[in-house]
């Protein structure tokens, strides 16, 4: 991979994460060649702009202050791999669970899979029990 492509991919991932924190989902969508999220612990897949925007709407209704904090960023041939913490406060219903008002911080790993310099998949891994315990839902 050329240094230029590596730098472009890193910039795209940084903008993707920053735009999620700003809740500027138009900018987040623009980082994708085709919007696609895979949330491995829940088995959820959101494919296409309509489904991804719905995911943003539902997750931010439950956690309106949801944000990520970058820990480390790695490069692979077709991916940028991120270690981050996800944080939020449970203020809205999520999948039938009433809000607890409690906060969480959970370490996560996200694989941003690329086609050239645009994301084609964000695949996220985390320990779901970490969040559930902090929210008092274990």
C-alpha cells in the first residue's frame, strides 16, 4: 500500500469517528463507498444507507451522548483497525429495555474494511456483558 493511500484511509477513519461523535451522520455516510455496519456481539447487520441511518437513529435515541474515544489505530492491507472506548448514557429505550440513566465505557475494536480509499464495512467487536453490567442489566 502506498503511503498516500494509507494516509487517506487514516484520514477517512478519523473523520468517520469524529462525525459520529458530532452526530453529523451525513458526513459519516459520506465516508462509505456503501454504508455497511456489522455489530458482531449482537449479530446485527445494517446494510445500505436507509438501514445505517436507522441504526444511528435507534442507537442515539437510547444513548444520545454516545461517543467514541480513539485509543490506537493500525493499518492492514485492506483495512484500518481501531481500538477505542465507546461511552454513553442510557437515556432511551433500546430493544425493549427501559432506560437506566447509567453510563458505560466499553473497550471495542472496529475493523474498517476499505475499497481504495472508501469504507465498505465497519465491523465492531466488544464484550456485551461489560456494557450490561455498567447499566445494571446483567
